[in-house]
């Protein structure tokens, strides 16, 4: 099974990019992991928020295919401890889907069509983080889930 992290907009900070690259390398020891970077919406400052979300949503939906399991990183999603996420994720890895797609949207969230397409929503915290910072946090949590599933010494509990 493939695992894809779909991101809207480029990563602005070299340190965040470096963290993502490090954890991506680690994740790829366990499974095929790719990051799909969608371009920023042009002239987005002139668009109403709904139009902005709609344009981003269309790009996101073009990246998914039938049979993909789509998980939105969303503030209204289910919260889990790292061990709970690892167990949930491990169950998805043994499922029949061909690819699991985690999606981090832009600063305004997702369009109704993306919410409708989603198979699950996860929240990493009740706090709000920038959509840039959450990229590094989630990539680390994905690696942590693999380390828990494979009983490596990374996670301590």
C-alpha cells in the first residue's frame, strides 16, 4: 500500500522542509511514502474564502482515485493518542485500499466536496497550528506510528 501526504502550497520554512525530509526518509524504510505538493492558488488575496477553498478542493480531489482512503487533517476530526493512532493506522495498512492519502489543506480549511470525499478526519490537537507547522508534526507522528507498530525504541511509554 502507498501512503501519500497531500499538501496545499509550498513549505515556506527551510527548517520545516528539513524535518519533513528526515521523517519522510525514515517512513520510507517501512512503506512507500510520497509527498504531493499542490501549488498555491494564484491571486488568492483577491478571492473570497469560499472560492479559495473551492479551488484548493478541486486540486485535492484530482489527486485522489477510487479505492484511495482519504484522511483529512482537520480541527474537527477525531483526536487520538500516538498509540491509538498507531493502532488505527495499522488497521488501515492491512485493509484492502490501494493507497491512504492524508491531506493537509490550506489556511482556510476544506471545501464541502473534499469533506464529502473524506473517509476520515483526524485532529492532532484541539489547539490551532499553522498549516505549515502541522506538516512537520504530522510527518513525525506518522513515523512514530510505524515505530510503535514495529516495536522500535523511538516511542517511549
